[in-house]
C-alpha cells in the first residue's frame, strides 16, 4: 500500500521540513499552505499533519469540515499553544469520529515526529468525492423500495478470541447497494428508518439474510455465530422472541448462534416492555450484547436490570488507549466490570497491534477492528477464513 501524507501548515518552511522528514520515513509527502486548497483536491491521503493555527482556514475549521464531509484520514495535530488546546482539538475531532493518531507541540523535535510516523498503522481511506459531499440524503420512499427489491446487503466483520486469535463469530453490518450511488453506509439510513417507522421491516429483512447466511455456512461445515444490531424500536413487539425462535427452528439452528446487539442509549424509553422482551430472548438462548458501552446515559442501571450476556466497549475508548491514559483506565474498568457480572467483554475499533496486545494483557475476551479484519461480504469472509 502506498503511504501518503499531507502537511497542512501556513508556515511554508516548517511544512517543508515536516514533509522532508516524512519522506525519510517512507511517505510520499506533500504540502499545502492553505487548507481551503486541500478540499479542492481529489486525492486522498493516509495521514494529515494539521496545524491548528492558520490565518485563512484554521485547524478547528478543517476538523469540522472533515467531520461533516465524512472525510476519513489519520490525523496528527500540531499546535504552538499549550497542551490543553491540543487536548480540546483532539476531543472535537473525536466528536466528529475522526481518527487522531498523534499530536505534537511546537517547537517540535523532528526525531519524535519520525518515530511517531513509523509507529502508525496505515489505514487506507477513500476521500469522498465532492459530488458525494453534495449528494442529497436518501428518502423514506427510496429506502422502502430498497428493502423490497433486496438492495440491502450484509457485510460481516470477524471477531476473534484475543487470547487464542481464533474466530469467535462475526458482526453483521448492513449496507445499501444502491444502483446509482454505490454502497451506502448504515449511518445514512438507519436513523431515517427509525424516524419513519420502517425499522421493523428493515430488521426483519436483515435477520432473514443473517439466518440464511448462518445456514449456508453450516452447510459448508462452518459454525459461525453472528451478532446482529437491533434498534430499540425493534424491542417493542412482545412477540419478537417467539418470531425469532420460529425462524431459527425452521432452519434447525441453535439460538446461541445469534447475539442481538443493542445500543444502551437507545434503550432508555419503555423499560418494562424491553425488559420483558429481552429477558425472554435470553431465556430462549439468544445472546444479548450491550453495544457502544460507555456512551449512553445510565449504562449501569441497564446492566443491572437487563440480562446482557456480552458487553461491547465503545470504540472511542479502545481507539485512544495508546495515547490517552483515561481512555485506557475506562477500558480496563469495563473489562473488570463485565467479568464481575459474568459477561463476555468485546473491544471494538482495534486498529493496531499495540492496542490488540494491551487488550489481551488486560484480559479482554474478544476483539474486533480493522487491524483484525474489515467488514466484508460473506464470500470474502469465507475466503479470509
Ligand atoms: P456498531 O454496531 O457499533 O458497529 C461498528 C462500526 O464500527 C461499523 O460501522 C464498523 O464498520 C466500524 N468499525 C469496525 N472496526 C473498526 C475500526 O477498527 N475502526 C473504525 N474506525 N471503525 C470500525 P458501520 O458498518 O458503518 O456501522 C455503523 C453503525 O450503524 C453500527 O455501529 C450500528 O449501530 C449501525 N448498524 C450497522 N448495521 C446495522 C443493522 O443491520 N441494523 C441496525 N439496526 N443498525 C446497524
Ligand atoms: Mg454493533
Ligand atoms: Mg459499537
């Protein structure tokens, strides 16, 4: 993979110095002295070194534009201000789900910069084209058409036992194979489905696809457990456990091969009904996972009341373990908490070897992330195995 890097800094001399250093570290490096120009380029880069203090478009504005435009790049922030400014810029970038791999204060030690670059695990991102930036949001009618005409597809991301590196299962992640727009990410249509009351229809079709896939794998001699994301909007029908059990029975599958992932923030309303449904799902043998743990409002109350079998630590903590002591302590505490409650603990968002090995050391059970494997179509996953 080609390693590309761009330095965005109005200080021409400083930017050139960093670019030269990056070239020494094996990067194809370029410089941009005005951030506005970056957004006009079509090229994407693996790493962006971004100065926070620039006269025309400052670093915070760049972060905002990257975040809102869905641009993905591994960011290194540079600032001449004190550490707290860097820290809040980092937090802002995290809010936009941007990937920060380091930060540097000016004056800067070049050797430190080179060392930082060589430790980064390069991830290949695709820069959204300007056309896509301006693309209109999808409509409910389009989504309904997509469900009916089988345009939704499931990708599967491997989950491994961190102690043995063996596959424990996969997470099914939905994508919309749009005939014109190409592959659309769930972030662009899940909320819409929830808002217009289409979630039951959507989840029913996802469950059907996942069950058929488990069955297909079974016929190939592969026993692969699948985790499926369900929305809180799905946990309102009291007959859900029976419906699901029936589907499973029709294929002669074991309910243990399915885990339902529920995000904690989504579960806040109507606790009585969800408690009823979720408890019966557990009784019937399905796995229940609390997804994105640590980001909702009253995680501990939910953990206490709902019989989850698995806790999935939110990716924002996992991704920052190396750089952020607090994030690391939160991960460690989640592992302990899950084990005290006899739950399996999963870390998602593992993007490099160092994080994977610290999680292993912390005793985390299962790992998932780009470093282990990206979400891929079923056929590719079978090949990967
Ligand atoms: P989630 O359930 O927390 O899924 C994890 C997301 O993180 C996935 O994004 C996955 O591609 C991404 N991911 C995995 N490993 C890494 C990593 O190492 N680094 C980074 N940066 N990202 C990683 P995706 O597929 O775009 O899904 C986003 C969210 O959309 C999911 O978050 C889930 O809440 C929702 N979603 C996806 N599929 C479904 C579905 O079938 N039904 C429902 N109700 N929601 C779904
Ligand atoms: Mg999930
Ligand atoms: Mg998650």
